[in-house]
C-alpha cells in the first residue's frame, strides 16, 4: 500500500557535511511550506546525535552544516543523555513544535521533550518518562483538556506493547492503559511500538506503528496501521491485520541492522495522500506515498484483535 519513491534512499551519510556513519529514523513535518527532517545518526563511537535537513518537495533534502541536537552538557539532561539522543518524533501543537526523543545513558533509556518554534532554536523542557521507555508520540490535540500520547515500555512483561497516557501539561503523565499487544504467530508477535505522530482523518486518528517478528535469521521490522477514535483515542476502531510495508529494497535488507523499516514521521498532504518516511536497515532514509483513505479502509475492513 506504500508506493516507494523511485529515488530512494533519499538521504545517506554521504549527504551529511559532518562525520556520521548512518542517517535513519527521522521525524518530518511541514514548516512554512517546506519539509523539515530531524534525523538520527550514529557517530563513529557508536553513540547517536540528531541532525536537520530541509526540502521543498519532501524528497530532495539538504542537510544543515551542524547537528541539531547533541547530548546535553547541562543537568538534569546531561546524566540521562550520556550515551546519545535517538529516534525523534515531532508534533505541531498549540503554536509550537514539540520533539520527543530517546535519551540513553547507563541508567537505561528515557524519553525527553524539547520545544522549538522555528527549528533554529530548540529548548529542552523535561524528561517525561522514567527508564525504560521508548517511542513516545504526542497526539496533536487535547481531549477534554488533557494531552495524550502513545508510548511503549521497554520490557518483555507485556511484552513491548503500545500504551496510551494522559497529561495536563505535557510534562507529568499518568492514567496509562494498554492498547495494542503483539499477536502470537503474527508479523508483530515479538513487539510493537508507536511510529509516526498520529494523523487526523475524518474517520479517526491514523497511527502508523512498527511491529517485529523474530525469525531464525534475526528480527524483521515492518510497519502496520491502526485507527483511533477522534474524540477518545483510547478507543480503537481497528488495528489492521496486514502489514503495510516490509524490508524489500537492498538498503532495507542489509545495513547497520538488517531487515528494518522503521518510521518516526509522516506528512499528510491536502489532496488526501501521505508522505511516509522510514529508516532502512538503520543506515539510510527512505520515503514513499500512500492514500490516507486506503490506510483507513484497511483498518476497518481487515482488523485483528488489539490485545
């Protein structure tokens, strides 16, 4: 259901004007008519930083000469970003862009929140989870006065499931409940996790997530889609039984981590299409397009049990 861009991969380490070894897992938004991409890169010491690239058409990106976000030197963030910053998501909400990202340290992985209005200046706001938590995406709306997010505890207990949490201020979160669990002997049987920022459609919030299947040759990361109620995103309308994207191209099947397509961003266009961005094998950035209506219909027509 995803039509790959013929120019993939759209961004590689060769496009970055400072030394990095990978370009992957990028959030993308449209800001003042241009596409802005915040991407993750591994350095040669194995730790990660975030860079920024811009595009007029959403496919041909130019990287800024300096990184956008590197591990903090000031507390309280420095202790928890010691090992790197990873996998950003961007949400346009109430006049600003809110960036959630994974902060890695010897104490585990936490999620931090940052804010920018122009992608020139960025302000760290708070660490909004305890360890171990990853893949936090904010809904771009309030619900009965509360903010909502999808998150994924980094644990085998559930195991590795998608939850929803609520907040009065984007900093303090709670009232969590589980929404989507891996399904036994299914393409997402090992773990699931939120991917792109949810997209508002007339039929509900479109949630593009990742699912992982363990094979004798290692894990395979694919993308799936779910539909949440517009007024209460804790209510699922449908979770599609089929995946919508799997590793197929050479740069998705071989790289830093083999057999991975992993999304942190998608942009809804006015004509009803979607530009979807994903990291290929944790090494390069790729893009494709899809019909929003077709993705919604898949959730309605062919659902699987969410839990």
